[in-house]
């Protein structure tokens, strides 16, 4: 006796039907991926999940760099301005010198007359007394063609040639020396009456013994 095996149920197969004319093909929606445990992952922005703020370390070099740049610029511009001013001054001085050619005025002693020159020494004192009276003639010459000189009152002093002992002084009035002009002063009085110490007298005696009695 043989057993009959019932036929297995045929599996239903569905054939993909071609889309109709003008119809669009749709894509079937797929389930979102799941992580371990079956929880769904969200791709939305979560403000609490951003990394914590980490302040940058303080850099003193970067902080002081603008001040250093300002100082360098100020120094460079100051040096440049000074160099330009010096250059302009040198050019101006050269032009003035070429145009005017300034020269120094000169003073000349034309004549000297000794009216009194007495040196007295007292036996009871270590000091000596000097009394002098000179009459001078001075001339001032201005060789410049474009420059004039104005003089304030000044003093003329007379000293010995070797010992530089003081013999007297006189005063000259204020005057103006014009261009290419000679000014002469006659009768300038130089006088003194003073006491001298021993060293000054010893250094003055050789000058008094010169020819014609002129120091």
C-alpha cells in the first residue's frame, strides 16, 4: 500500500508589471537604519551636542605687535623728516654762501701812544702799584659786499706780550659797519691803576725793559 504525497502549494509569484505610458516609477520607502538596541538615530541639529568652548591661550607677542608697528612707523617718519630738514638746511646754506660769500670783519691797531706807565714798589709792602695810560687808534674793516655788522659797546683790554699781565682797558661805543666800509676810532683811552702781587711784577719787569719801553 503506497502513501500519496500531497502536492505542495504553489507559491504565488508576482511579476513586475511594466509601468503604463506616462506613469512615473516610484521608489519604495525603506526603513531608517537602526543602531544597537533598535533605537532610531536622528540627523537633526542638537545644540547641546556641540563641543565645549576652549579659549585660546593669551599670546603677548600678538597683543603687542600693533604697538610695536606704531612705534616703528613713528621712528621711521621722524628720522625721515629730520633728514629732509637737514638736507634743506644744507642746500640753503650752500646757496647763501655762494651768493653772498661772507667774510670776517677785521680790527687793526693803527697807533699806540704810552702816556703813562709807572710801576712803584713800596719797601714796607710786598705788593706793587701799576698806573698806566695808553692812547690807541683802532680801525674796523668790513670786506663784505652784501652784509653789514652792528656792534654793541665793547671793551678793549691791553696785556703784556709775554706774561699776559693786565695793563688796562678802555671802552668803545656801539657802531654799525656798513658794506665795504672802514671805521676808525681815534683817541681810545686805555688805563688802569691797580696793585700787583710779586709773581706778576717779576713776570712784567722783563717786558718793561724792552726797547723804547713798550711791553
